[in-house]
C-alpha cells in the first residue's frame, strides 16, 4: 500500500497526507489543526499513526498548523534549518523536536525514502520532494515552484504519481485585481507555475508508467478548477496519454490515490 491524498491546496492552506503500510506522514500543515484533523477524518484515516510533518518552506499557508499538530500527536517536524528558523517563533515549542533535513540529501522514515530538492520560490530554503517506497514507486510533489528547473525535471521524471502546481491562468492574473507588483511576483521565477507551465512540465516528464497527475495550489483569484483541468486535459487528449487527472481543492480532500 502506497497512497496519497491532498487534504487541502491553495493560497489559504496546504497539506498532503502520504500513507504506506508502515507509516503516515504530512507534507505541510498550512491550516488550523482542527481543519487538518477534520480532513483526515473525511478520508477515514486515524491521525494517531502519523509519524511526522515535513515542512516544504516557512510561508504560513504551509506552516500555520504545524506546531499544534506536532504537539497534539507528539511527533517531530522535519525541515531544513533555515526554514525552521524562519518560522520557529510561530510554530512554538515542539516536545518531539525538530529533525533537520538538507536539500539534495535523501532520508528515510520507516519504509519511505524521501528526497528534498530546491524549488525556485521566494522563501528562505524552499524544497520540493519525492517519496519512494520499497517497490520503487515514486510520488513527486512540486508546488510553489517558480519555474521548472532542470533539477526539478530530472527529479520528477520517473514518478508514478505527480502532484504538480497549476497556480494561475495568465490572462486571469493580468486582468485580475492584484496590484502590479504582486502580479509580477506570481509570474516571476520565484513565484508560481501557471496552467501553461504545468503543461510544459508534463510534456517533459510524461512516461508510460505515470498513473496519476494531481493539479494543485490553484489560485482562487486567478484560476478555476475548470480552467486548470481543461488546459491539462486538452494536452493529454492530444497526445492520447491515459494518466488519471485530479484537481486538488482548497476546501475538501482528493480521494485516496494509489501511487
């Protein structure tokens, strides 16, 4: 068994649950503890077996609930040292402590090999991740990506399930209410991937064994689930690839997906 569900994804909070036969992990906890536990219960899983929270970066939509969940479950936080130091004052005391990780250096939690790698985002030490089980099946998570680096493409190209940022529709962003400075930030190399950039990433990494693609981190202001899905579906239809497509939402979890 190797499963994942995106509990919530978007500018108001992000959390991903990863489950194997031996362990459960959270990647990010950017919502209140109450909401996170509620979403876990929605997918009929018991939170008591969660072994830890991995933090991708310090922004509040990824770290907000990390402290309370770690304390409630008495579990450690896994983060790079710069990331932890950037948000430790908000996270508070952690009885089970912090385990520091390093970009480019794999580590293990039970039966998962986890590999953090740098992402291009305006945070102190932002990371994306791959998770591999003993059978060689790989889950890759790429959000808050800025732009698709060669390293990112290399790390995710053999994934069997990919959670990929599809943050904004470019025209909606340009026509929308954001101040120009914020529009520039979103479109910058330290911002977020657009729907079209997500298609470009898939075009580079698609292979016959990619089973699931989950579009994530959609902007509520500059995108819609329908636009993100249609943009990707159009490309997949043209190339006739049977990958199963999901769109992660802000207010409800995806179904449990077999990696």
